[in-house]
């Protein structure tokens, strides 16, 4: 058999199975899908949600659509801010200061008792 004929005649080559090509493509697609999922988790910066430790995540901090996500004892709870802030009854309990570094310090007010 000539070299040229060997590549053109699939029927004579019993080792060739077109299903093997599909199986290999499926494996490549599965690896690609897992890589996309890992990249999404890393990009969303929420890898702490995959660990066993408790974590609190603040999304859109200081904005009207702020959301707080708390993971405690493998249970995730989401808190969304409401449009009306500062409404209701309450009392002043302290003062918060923002430093030049961006850090916020809370100083409780004592009533001298």
C-alpha cells in the first residue's frame, strides 16, 4: 500500500474509531468548563465562601444598593439596605472617625455612669 492510500482509506484501517475523537473532545470541554468555574470564583473575590470559616462580605459599601452577605456555621444570609436610612427611633451611642489611611474608628460615648 502506498503512503497516500494509507491516509485516504479509513475502511481498511481497523484501529481508527471516530468515537474516540468525540470522547477526547468531551474531555477537553469538561476541563474547560471546570477552568471557567474556578476563574469565576477567583474573579468574584468570594473564595472565602468555599472555606469552613465564618465570613462577612460587604458588597457596594456606602451606596444605596449596599448588600451584606454573612456566612456563619455554613449558612449564608443576605441583608439588603433599604432606601430610607436613619429612619425610626433610636439613640446616639457613639461617633465614627475616618482616618487619612481610610480606616474607620468607632468611639462609644459614655454617659458617665
